[in-house]
């Protein structure tokens, strides 16, 4: 039995799959009333992973273990009794292992040493999960156009092949990386942001000098992509970071377990600066061990210390100006601005102007730094009546695993727990 309320999710990726699958299991096991789920996706399920829609070429390797799948860590604490074990067992139907078993690939994967899958293969896993749920969730193909918000209603307009369609939402969740921190000049053919790089089909010439701004995983994946395609063209890679270093991600047990459960890192007791430092060392502004090893073996890398002030095209070159005085300026054949995303950029840019003003009167400016401190336990913005869930910005307040792929099972628990009525919580002895 389901209510007539609508839960709209922007993006058909792992976070959406985790929430919809857990809702399906709760409804199936306990007949818990759940909203009707609608997912709006620009291209296809797992679009950001396939290699055809930006953000990756599809051939790069997943940075986390695939067994940190949409049910991980299989430790639901919704009902506080033996029913939790039933939830965890049912969620195994959506696991990475079960995907491989159902496709006859499990033994081979084990025998090969459990390698990280390519991004394309991860997208196939997401498609597998959504295929199980095809009669439970409505997937709409289209581009998000506008979000109308007030304390009584949320309305979502999206463009489906030139036709604007509308969904009313009692709950709204945005997923995905957000929007690039920097936008490429519209007319430039030599300056790229993250989105435009992956959508372009650049053909690098012999001996090109390339500057990549940023020392995080976005930078790493772009260098790896270029090197895979044009490694024989003697390209000169230059990476600029504020520290003048690229650092390998911390991946020890003691770091990984904080992503699985933030309580293992005493997260609530850390200062904001301590939280930021931990996340930078383990997730943002670092290269994975695998990426670092690949680049160390094959790419001609030069690391530059500095902050980029600006970039402009002149006579077939890109002139880059630095802020720190170490280099006043330098010229390159291509410049790629790969230093991250505005995680709430999509919400900010798509809110109707009047809705944005109304929302900002309640919560302040809709920017990452402000909202990262206003995310509640259920991963929604605190202080507003209609829930807007922003898991990608929840790392500082709730734990680092919620903003990436490290704790998708707990993410779904947090989101859905807030939707279960008081009556049903009492009925099933919820102690969470």
C-alpha cells in the first residue's frame, strides 16, 4: 500500500537507486505506506557513468570497492529488532554480488582478484537494480528546467524532448556532482570546465602543452582519459594546485571505516576545520592510489604551485595568470578547469527566482558553505516545511560517506526513516 504523495529525485544514479530500493523493501516486507517515486534523468540510468554523457569516458576504474553497493553496509537500524535483519537480507537482491551472479560473472570476478569495475560496468549494475524496480518507480527522461518551492507545494518542470512536463513533489532529492566551479568561456575552443571537457571530442596534437587546474579526482580522471587516448603524442601535462603537490588518498581501514559509519571517527565531536581536513585527505583534493600509480608510470607530469586568477585565448594559445606571484603568467595549448563542483549549484540555478528569494529568507544563501551546516539527520535542509534532501552536501554535518558511494545503505535509511509515520514506528518498535 502506498500513499499518493510524490517523492521526486533528480538523477538516476546510485543514491536514487539506494533510496528507491530500500523503500521497495520496506513496502514489500511490512506494507509500510511509501510515496510514489519519480526519477528525472537527462539521458539514461547511470548516465554519469556510462561514458557517453560526460564526467567519464566509461573506461576508468571505480575508485571505491563495488561491494560498497547500494545496500552497503547492510546494517539497517530502522526497527531496532529482528526485522532489521530481514531488511538487510532483502537488500542483498540489489547487491553487486547478486548482479554478477545473475549475469554469470561472479566466479570470474572472484578469480581475477575482485578488480574494481569500469565506470561503464558500474552503470550496468545500476541499470540492473532499476530493472528490478521497473514497476515501482517512474523514470522520466528530461532536463530539469525549474523548481517552484513554497511551504505548501514543490513543483518540478522538466523538458522531455521539447515538451515541458510538470510533477508535484511532496519530497525532493537532488543527486549528482552539481555544477562546475568554473565555466568555460562560451566561444573558447581551448579552455574547458569539467562538464565541457567530457562532452567535447578534443583531438590533441603532438607535443601539446596542457594545464589542468586542480589536484583532486576530477583532475586525475581527466589526465588518465587524455593519456589513454593520446599517450603516444608526447603531451606535456601540467597540474596546478595551491600546495604544489598531488597527494594520494588515504585508504586505510581506520579512514575507510569513518566513511562507513561516521561514529567511528567521533564525527559529531570534531570541529569544522578537522572535518574538512579529513575529507580533503581522504576524498577531495587527492588522487586514488590506482590513478597515482597509472600516472606515475605513463604520464609526463609537472606539478605547479599556485592559484589561477584567469585564463584567456590569444593567437591560438591560452594565457594563464597566476595569483601567488610565483608565475605572473604562462601560455598553454589547452587549459582544463578541473577543481570541483558547486554541489548545490543545480538547486540554486534551477529555483524559480521568487522561490529562491522565499527559501533564502528562511535558510540564507543557497551556496555550499552555508547549506553544509544546515543538513539534518535525514539529509534534508533543516528549518523548511517541504523536505529537500541534499546528500551530496551532507558530509560536514552528518558524515563523509553520505556525499559519495561509501554508505548508500545508511543514506537510504536516514532519508526514509523520516517518512515513516509515528504510528508505524511504534508498531514496529522503532528505537532509532
